[in-house]
C-alpha cells in the first residue's frame, strides 16, 4: 500500500511516495521510497487492548497472591496463637480451680483444729485447780457442747474428752449415731489415759473400731475397709498452767471431701496422701471395684519428681502428659507441722484436665476460620475483579480515544470529568492532543507561509516588470488617444489587485516585530475608515463612526493596528450589500481588572454561515470568489500579538459584528517574530 506525502522547504518542494511495509510488531510500517524516511510502527488497536488486559490480569493475579498469602499467614498465626492461648487458659483455669479446692480442704482441716481449741477451752473453764475433779455441772455442760458439735459437724465420727482429777480420770465420749452423736460420761475404757491420747499420731489414720461403726455402703455392709479419718488431739490446760486432760476429734475424711469438685465436668479432682495413695476421686475410674482407690504415682509418671517435690516443700506442681494429652496440677495441704521426730503429715489435692476439649475447640475454630478465609477470599476475588474492571475499562476508553486521534479524528473527547487519576490522565492526554494539533497546525501554517513568501517574492518581481511596461503603454496610448487606453487601465487594476494579494501573503508569511509606542486608537480607526472610503463609495455604503468620547492611547504598533482595522472594515465592506451601512462603536471598560478598549464593527450583510463559523480566522478560508482568505487570519495574529481578543458573530437581526478587545497597556505584548496563529487564543464565539 502506498500513500503520498508532500514535503516543502524554503527553496524546494518534494513529493514522497510512502510505502507501508510490515514492521517488527507485525503492523504496517511506513517507509518513504525516495528519501528512505522511516516512521514509527503503530501497534494495532486490538494489540494494545490485549496488552491492557494482560496488565490487568497480572495486577489481579499479583494482588490476589499477595492478599491470599497474607490472609493464610494471618490465619495460621491466629490458629497457632489461639491454640496456645487455649492451652494456657486450660492450665491457668486448672491451677485456679485446684488451688480453690485445696483451700477448701485446708479450711476443713483448720476447722477441726479450731473446734479442738474451743473444746479444750470449754473443758478448762470447768476445772477450778490442777488437782480438783470436774463438777457434775461441768460434765453436763461438756456433754451438751459435744452433742451440739456432733449435730453441727456431720463429718465428725467421734469426739472424746479425758480429764484427770483427784479421784481418777473421767472421759466424756460422743460417737456418731445416725445424724447425731451419742454421748456417754464415765471412766476411760481399757485404762486409756489422756497422756496416751496426746502421744498418739495425729493426722490421717485408717478407720478402726475405736472410732465406732463405719458408715454402710449401698449394699448395707460397713465400709470401714479403705476408709480414712482425720485424727487430731489437743491438751486441756488448767488455770494453773498444768495439763489436766486431752481432747480428740476423729473426722470421716470421705465425708469431709465428698463434695470436692462435684460441679466440674472437665476436671477430675482427687486427694491423696504423701505416698500418692488416693483418698478421694471426684470420678473414680470405671474399672475400679468398690473401695479400690489406686495411686497417683501409678496413674501419672511422677515417681521421679515426687520425693523431690515433697522434700522441697513447694506448694504447687504442674505437669503435662502426652499419652493421652492432659495436664496435672497438684497442691500441697499441710495437716501437722513437721518435727524432728517425724516427717510432715500432708495431703495432696490434684486435678487432671484433658486437652481433648481444647483440641475440639481448636478444630472448631479451624473450621470456622477456614470458612471465614474462604468467604473473605471469595469477596476479595469479586472485589479485585470489580476493581480491575473499573481500572481497565477507563484505560480501554482512553485507548479508544488515542486510536481515534491517531486515525485523524478531530472532535474526540476523553472522560475528563473524572476526579481520580484516570481523569488526570485523560485531561493530560487531551491537553497533549490539543498541543499536538496546535503544533501541527502551526507547522502547517508555517510551511504554507514559507511557500506563500516564496511565491509572492517571485511573482512580485515579475509583476513589477509587467506594471512598469503597462505604465509605458498607458502613457503611449494616452498620447495617441486610441482605444487601447481603457485596456491598459483594466490591466493596471488587475496588477494592483494581484499586488494586494501578494501583500497579504507577505504579511501573513512575515509577521515582523512589534514597534511598540503609544497609539491614538481613535485616529487609527479614522485613518483606516478614510483609506477604505473609495471602496465603500463604489457600493454606496454608509460608514458611521458612533464614538462619542475620545479614546485613550494604547500601547501597540501603529502600523499593525492600522492594518487590523483596515482588514476588519474591508471584510465588512465586502460583506455589506449595495447601499448598506457599517457602524463603528467604541467604549472603554475593565477586562481582567485592567483598562481596555472595545471596538465593534457592525454590518448589515448576510451574516456568517454556521458551516464555516468555526473557521473564519483560519488562513485561506473565504466565502468570496476573489480573495486570499488571509485578512481575518492577519487580524487574529495582530490581536494576539497585542494580548487582546477578537470575535466574529452573526446578529439575530441580520449581519455580523466583529468585536476587538485591546488592553490599554499590554505589559506582556509579544514583540517577537512568528506570533502564534492558534485560533484557540481568540474567543470566536461562533
């Protein structure tokens, strides 16, 4: 495929045949066959669109990958932290509950010791001196007190009081019978003396016959085997300070701790002695027979550290076991203080909690988190897809605009009303396209100006010779007074018309610099009107200057301002009909907070056709059969050089009005050559 391209310079004109050959991108690549000038490859429209889609897909994929990785990482970290928190919570909860139950056991032990102290004080209060016998009233008071204590303390199996005196020792014994105590007063049985009672081992003891009948099981049998009692004794000290008796209490240990941990379903509570033997379990193992209690050291691998823990006297021990996963928490309860003769008597309160519930909760959390992550991922994909669509669609729209501009379309608009980055890009693109159009137009007009200057220069020389010879012929025929004189006059008129055209072309091609001075604008308008008066008189046109006030002087180039008003008036004379009228109106106003002069030239011609309304200030645009179409283009250039504005509008009542607005003192007037011919500078309003 070949196209034609015309290139011109100051002295030559070259016509290039452009051959389109395939480029590296697969598109047709222009190549000039005569000057070997290459033009950039233009990627096809679909290729650019596919490139935009690939970019969008990459953005979507990268964003999704990063987001998914972050969400999965956060989810994994959340699971790990949650699992650790659940384990820590279970350990702390177990430690708190076991500590609470240990305090309950300790309070029960302290309650027994407190009751002993009260009994000893009550017994001592009934003895007058160290060797006197207790009175009958004192014994009755002690009997009533023991009966009340046995009713108040259901766990007490036996309470006994042995007092010495002048006639021998007496014993007040209260033994559990059903829900109350059966109290007897008499001599100690079996020769028992209070000194022996005080020497007996205190603390935890197996059940024996001396404590009475043991509670019966559900089958009606006594449950003495394997049953334990807490046995404590205290001396009775008379007022003189001598020990005169002893008081002892035996409490059924099973009854004391039977409600230990009964409210908990997740933790198995237990109580053992210092050897690890179970004394109580809140939930016995299913395989255990009636009365079988087992040993802590057999259920938990604690034998290696058990003795060390007891020896150090640490109140708390917690261990985690693997098979099955569980945690054990132990608390120490001291029954009696350690002495040099015997090791300390202690109880161990323990609790066991399984990690199965924690794992079940963690599994539930994992399921919920997986569903949440899946939902977030789905929403994220939808959101990213929508965001990518919102991003790619404007880019495709801008790509379409670029393609249309590249195809040569002029009235193409991008979505510049957006206020985001796409709108900024669209406005920058339209500004770039407008600047490119202006640059191309200025380059085209500059080339046309150079060509016009070259043509006018060559023709002017030839016309000078023709004009000189016509003057010689005119003088000759005037002497001869023949018929050729009229032909010479017509020929000279045509030469003058051609000179006028050449002057316009030279003025357009070489605008020249501004010779700035203070110019009387009213005098310039009057001079322009007088210079065109012969043309107006030939068409019987009435030119009226309606200016009532003297205009201020303006800073400008007098010759160019004179040419400006001559061209405007000439354009009005050409447009006005035979016998028409032209009105010139001026006024002084403020424009952009600066004083300016407005000049309006109105005619009663046919007005301006809407088809060419936007091109009236373009070079070589004219509606007349004769003319170059450079008059208004030169007007716009001169106004632009003076930093003014010019418009040309049709009137509703008929005709047209040309309005020129010139600042009084254009400080930024352009005195340089080659002032812009951009028609966008002038507000045409058509």
